[in-house]
C-alpha cells in the first residue's frame, strides 16, 4: 500500500515544482506531457497495489545463481607497468593511477 495518496491528475504548478526539484527546464507542452505520463504511472502503481497476493510467498531473489557467484581464485593479471603505460598521469614507481581530487 502506498504511504500516502497521490493525485491522479496533477496541476501545472505541481509538475513545475517537481521539474524544479529535478533541475529540469520544461516548456508548456513538456509540462502537460509529463503531467499526463506521471498520472498514468501512478494510476498503474495504484492498480498493482490492489492485486491480491494472499498465499504468494515473497521472492527471496529475482536472479538465479550464475557464474558470478564462483569462488575467488588468484590468477595472473596484467603486469603493473603495462596497466599504467597508457594512464594520463600514472605513478609507475608507486604502482598507482593518479586521479583528480574530488573531495575538497
């Protein structure tokens, strides 16, 4: 069940507020289109919430086990100098890639 009721039809100002939160610049035609699409999506979600799932066990996992679950094994890999050869700012002596600082 949804935590709160969502309107089936959105006002232009509600869509504009949502667009502002998403940093989207919409022209009037896009505002109308997105309003209709969002209403259709939420109506579909409402219909899905009404499906009786009594007696249906919860799904533990939607994916079956694949080869990605194999045990780890040490294997030879690309030699460090070869891996760093084309790096724009590699540090071969340290065996590292230098990257731009992203945290101030």
